[in-house]
C-alpha cells in the first residue's frame, strides 16, 4: 500500500466513512482510493480539498504537519457533533461458498456458520447486510471502476417486493444478484417491471448483456462498498 493511500485511509477512519462515500463526495471515481499510488494529480487534490477542507493536503501528499488543518494557535472549543454510525458484523460469502449459499441462505444455522467481518453503517444503514467475495473477471475492464477477483463487496439487500413492483435505481448502484444458476456481480441496465425481467451488463466486454427473469432471482443486493486486498 502506498504511503499516500495509508494516510488517506487514516483520514477516512477518522471521518468514519468508506472509500465509495469519500469518492462520491469529492466527485472522484468510485475506485479512486483502491488504485491510489505514490502521487495525486492537482485536479484530484483540489476536489478532495473542496469536499474535505479540514484535511491538510500537505500532510496527505508529503507527511509533513498534522492530518487536520489548524487556523491558528488558539484552542477552539466548539460543540462536538456526534457521528451517526454503527459497526456491525456481517456474514462473508467467499467465492468458494457460493454454491453453499444458494442452498443455505434461508437457513439461519447456515448463516450463523459463515465468517463475520466488521462494517461501518451510517444512520440510514439499517437492513440486511452481507459481504460477497468477487469471483471471476466479468466485472474487470482494466479501469478504476473494475471489481477484481477476491475483492470484497459490502452489500445491502433490496426487499423483493421493491424490485417486483417498482424500478431499481440503476444509475446509482452496482448489484449482487443471487440467481438460481449462481451468484453474480453485475450492472443492471434495464428493469422491465411489467414483464419481470432485468438486463444485466458486465464491464468486461467479453461477456454479452443478458436478460434474466426475476422469477429465477432469489435476492438482489446493492453494492455499498468495495474493499480490495493488498496485491503485489
């Protein structure tokens, strides 16, 4: 991990926000933090500074000074604003557990046996959360928005009655779909509520778009956050 990425991760931990929320607030690509190297362009740095004016960008890029800016040497006694967040432990379905999940996702004892990992949710984050490990290369097109095999996706389930009766928010999220044929990570580019179908899209153009019947879908999740393990 680059030293800049380490410092930025420290700042995100201090703020209590994830990588995607940070990137969206700054107007950067959702995969910005994951691909961060040993330098940040001035354009990206300006965006970060505008979105998070309290962050000392000199510290971020060089390590000099303190993480947070100080306006003067006089202590400031402002009323603290509580951060509305909670840490929850959610089940992790790794790529080798896909088949077992299809058979056991409705079985409470099976779900209890899955490993649990921590995840920070905000005040609006109540719901059914599960983490899935990415399998395959269908969502890898070589760009920052790719999901690589082994990435962990922190997901929130969409209640079935919602996607059965109203259109999904296609432009805001990527999706994990639990289908009778397996678990897939995709974008959804069309949702035909009347005919109960969705059209799924892969970032890798080797995989064609496909229409699937919602009768064959068991669960749909929004991808809330993605985490990439360190690779050499």
